[in-house]
């Protein structure tokens, strides 16, 4: 029975990651964090499926999602740092250089 | 158990060669880079191009044509060989274009070549991946390389902003893809396309399975893929990224990933979920309609060259999605043919844009095209013929591919798609011809004409080859028909 | 047992809400760490101890530290005005509800239909999900980490190679983007300094 | 799950101890805060900027490389346990993995990312 509970948790965390990307006007770091939240939700989802199906494939998928999430956040923060050094700010409303 | 796979590495010879060449290039580059950065980049470009040429030869001569490798995580068949050849050719053309570009833009990072080779390696592995995990790893491997390439010019605000936007949307669409894949894994227990195909055989719309969240997972998967090929409802990111990234990288963006992602789309939806045709056909039907309309109408209001090319590539994606929406082998063959001709046209268009360079920098606005026919008449002629073929004027290559796709759509009785395809290509004719009018008939006010920087050898060669292809493909198209037919047959 | 799951789940969800709503980025990073810890707690309850520890080591140890680094490096002003989220509530809640209900209802209804047993007793909800006989524990005692280790390096070695390529690209990309060694900085070349000989440094001027 | 009980008790004790140590001064110590006492002391003047100084970029690069090599180590854990059962094929797979990451390490060393000026 604990599968459905952990599924609920993983769906809510995934949804909050989704909401964090769309509905925030603060700064880009929050977008990167909500991407991490999304990947965390998916990891939990896969692991609870793997426990309920009693099969290893989900755990292997989750392990590789973990490595890709780490590499991705490394690159994302690298781009963010050079963007900050150029523009002095990372508020979302100033990232509209190429409008129209 | 371990004796099963002796021939596994036989099938992967092109990729292993590319990997070994890559690592030696990396070692050579970083060891001898100290004093001579700019020569190092051109060295790397030449040796990288040679490495790609050898991989192409190895690919054509590979001993195994149809095989499932590495404990059914990879597959090698007609389609993957065809698309790998196209990917290698497109990267070779990009290398050709970037010789003069790197000097003019003073990009002294030799890693540009390494990252492009890594991206090609990941595209080749993506095309032949056979389940959700290897597909996800290949997609991430490719997009990580491209995030960095998009943000390569660290001192240019547009490039870093393009890299940031591409990163956020790439990570976002991978999140969608993973959610879909985890749902499908949760309900079927397998991530392999072949097992999924076997599991779902004979599943009709009323079956128990299909009401459940397998369709939800499928929806998430298709949304993620449509995001990545920037089809219509999810295309907002691509004009900004295409405009911000360095021009050669924009050329790479608009050619190579689209090739691989269409191969992946075909692999997932025709091999794994073909029995769910009733559900994902509507998604592609709607998206191809929307992207044809957005592609043509969006381009009307454009002022900058690269944004216009971005919208025209959205339009081309819309035409290719027609082939997917048909669900028939003719549609597939139409897609493969269209991919080949799209590759030729885009390389030609980008090499023309790159050779428009004047001494004080790169042209960004369409107005810089003014009275090009006085500056260099041949370039103006080439560009206008390329634009005609993009619009689909009969004797040129673009017409051949569109003609074939519309016939496949009519066979699969998707009449509205075919009609709207013709209408949107008429609208796209309008804005293509407006550029040609700008080149020929607008008189620039200032008296002296800014002379263009000379076109270097590699770019001239590329211009000639692609121009020849656009003009004369109509005379002898049968080898390309046979190739795309063989590729399409391997999916049946 | 269910109590712990409920506690971890509640803490995890509330702190992930706070990650988005906190106005000071340092607070949101700390809430992110709290989410990671709670999720690894849930994993321990499900018996995946290797993953719980790897989550703690990799997610909390490395990624959250990186986020803290970047938050400290870019001196981000604290959000003074707490712009009201009420504007988004109708639309956001609507979409969120549809998405959430659709997936949950779809999942709950036919979660694992393969077992015909489940349909005979449709009335009480608990019988719908059959409790599995965990063969893993009854037969050989293979812990989670050994099971994973046996499979990753032999059967799924292709994914393992792809993971190494991804790490390579991440390393090259991060260095290419952030490293700028300006030539003006005089660097200590220890080997050259040691290997200096008298004859080569002092030349007779005449 | 019972084998995790000792760890859980250890967790509870450490959590409780730290909360007590943090909580007691709030309860016991006198709290008489007035604006002057709370504001940051800048020898009489009010501070221009918040006290947080900016980090240098070198620290960032070390954090990134830590993540990548941390992941490499986390792949070594299961390998070391099952080396007996995955005989030579598993061994050579890990060697290839380490080879690629040493290639990255050589690249980073020669590029000067580890120098510390």
C-alpha cells in the first residue's frame, strides 16, 4: 500500500518543480532548483515503481538520472555564473534582450 | 553469458573510432595549446574533419547491417545507418563553414571542435538507441554539449542569454520526457521499445490498457520531443536561441539535432507505440498544422536574418511532421527524403549568410542584404535560388520533397494537412520573395558599397556542392529514392 | 511504519513548496536540502538503502553545495516585495488540479490489472493492490547495492559508458565556460624553477 | 527495516541535542533588543551594503569538479562489492570508465583549472 503514497509524493514534487519554473518571477536560480525538484520527483517515482514491480530496471534508470542531474546542474550553474558576470543581475525580467 | 556479444563491438566500429580520435585530439590540443591558440583551432578543425571522414567511410563499410547490440540497448538497421551518414555529412559541412568564422570572431577555444565531435557521437548513438534509458542518456549527452556551444562567446550577452534559455528549456523538456518514460515503465515494467511493441500488439482504443496512464505517459513523451524539435506550440524558445548563438552553432542547431530527433521519433512511435496510432496521430496532426502556420506567419514580421531562418526551420519541421502523422511507410520515406533536402538547403542558406560578412562584422538585419546583386551577383543568385527551393518552386529540390510528402499525406487521407501544407508554402513564398526583392530592387542610400570579406575555399566549395544539389537533384533523384526507401523499409 | 512515511512525505512536500515561495534564495536552497533529506528518508523506508545514501552523498553533498556556492557568489538581493501569488491561484491551481487528478485517477484505477484475482473483490479498495511475496528477501540475501552492482557493470555496460561520456562533457563544458586565466597573472612554474642551471641563466655579456 | 533503527535513534538524539542547544538561550537569556543594538556596527556609520562578500570564481570551479569526481566515486561503491561475481568483463568496463574520467582530469590539469592563484 505504501506505493501509492510515495507516488503521490513524487507527483506533487514533480508538479511543484513544474510550477516553480513557470510561476516564479524571482530569479534564475529558482528555475534551476525547480529543475532539480522535477528530476528528484521523477527519481522517487521510478524507485517506488521499481520496488512495487520488484524489478531492478527502475533503480538503474534512477541511478543514471542522478548522474545526469548532477552534470546538468553543473553546466547550468556554469552558464548562470558567466551570465551574471556579464549582466550584473539574474532577475528574470531583464532576460529579454532578443524580444520580438 | 559474456560470449554472446563478441560481435557487439563490430557493430560499433564507427562510434569507437570517433571516440578514440576525439580523445587523442583532446590530448593533443590541451598539451600543445600553450603558445599558439588560434593555429590550434584550425589544426583541430582539419584533423577533426579528417576524423569525421574516416568515420563516414567506416560507417559505409561496416560489416553488420541489421543487428541488436549490447544486450538490446542499441540497434543497427537501415534507418540508423542512413541517418548517421546524414549526421556525419552535416557536421563535416559545419566544420567547413567554421574555418573562417572562428578566425573572424576570434574564438580561440579549440574545445569548440571537441564539443562538436562529442555532439556528433551522441547524435549517432541517439539514432541507434533502442530503449528509454539509452535514449535519455544520448539526448542529455547531446544537449549538454550544445548548451555549452550556445554559450561559447562568453563576452557576448546574446550568446550567454541564448545558452541560458536553451539550457532551461532543454532541462524542462527532458523532465517531461522522463516523467513519461517513468509512467510507462511503472505500468509495463519494461523500457525496451521492442518489448513495448510486443506488449501492445492488438491494443485497440477500447482496450483496458489504453484508458490508463500509458496514454498520459505517451502524451508527456510526445510533448518532450515536440519541445526539442521546436514544433509549433512549443517553439517560442528557438528564435531567441537561434539568434543569440554564434552563426555556425545556429547552423548546427538547425540541422543535426533535428535529423537525430526525427529518427528517434520514428523509432519510438513506429516501433514501440504503433498500436497507439489513434492517440499520437492526433497530437502530430495538430502540431504539424500549427507549426506550418506559425512557421510561415511568424516569419513575415521578422527583421533579423537568423530569426527568419529559425522560423523557416519551424515551418520545415511542420512539413516533416506531416510524414509522421500519416502513419504509413510512404510518410516515412517522405520524411527521410525531406531531411536530406532540408540538410542541403539549410547548409546552403547558412553558408550564404556567413559569407555576407563585411569588415566591421556580421550582418544581423535583413536590410544588410540591400543591393547584394551589386556587391556580389553570384551570391545573390545562389541565395535567391535557395530561397525559391525552400518555398518549393517546381524545378528545384524543395519541390521534390514537399511533393512527395503531400502525396503520402493524401494517400493516408489527411486531406486538410496536404491542403494547409500547400497554403502555408504559398505564404512562405511571399516572405522569401520579399527577401529577394530586398536584394535586387532596393537601392541602398549610401553611395559606396561596403565590400564583402572574401569567401574562403571551404565555404566556396560547400556553396558550390549544395547549389549543384539544389539545382540538379530533380534530374536524377532515383539514388535518393532508393536510399530513403531502404531506410523506411527497415522500420516496417 | 506508515507514520514515518507520512512524516517524511509531509515534510518533503511542504519544504518543496517553501523552495518556490521563499523570498530569500539562501532559504530556498536550505529548503531544497530539506527536500532531499526527506526523500532519502522515504527511500530508506522502502528498503532502498543504497539509493538513500547516494541521494544524501550526491544530491545534498554536491548539488546543494554547488547551489549554495552560486547563491553566495552572486550577491542576490533579498526579495523585498512579496508579490502576491493570488494572481496565479485560479489558473495555476486549476491546471495543477487537472494534471494531478488525471494522473492519479488514471493510476489508481487500473494500477496493475494483470492479476485477475484483483477483480473478484472490487468492493474493498485495499484488495485491489495485491501484496507481493518478496521473493528477493526469501531466497538469496542480496542487498540492494550488490544487486545493482552485478547488473550495471555487465548487462547494462552501455549506459555506464554513456554516463562517463556525460561526465566528460560536463567537465569540459564547465572548464571552458568558467576558466579564464588572464595572461597577466605571473604563474609559479615549479618544475622550470627547479631545473634552472647556472650556465643557461648567466651569459657573458662581452 | 528494523536494521535501520539504531541509525534512527542516533538521528533523533543528535537532532534533539542540537535543537536544545539552540533553543535554550531563547528561553533563558534576557531579550531586550533596541534598534541600536540590533543594527550592524560599522564604527558608528551605517553600512552601505550587506555584509556578505562576494566569492571568487575559482571556488566555483572546485565545486563543479567535486561533483563530477563525487559521482565517479559513487559508481565505484557497487563495483568494489561485486568484483567477485562480475569477473573480467566488469573489471574492464570500470577501467574504461576510469580511463575516460582520467582523460578529463588530464585535460583539466593541463588547462590550469587546478592552479590556485
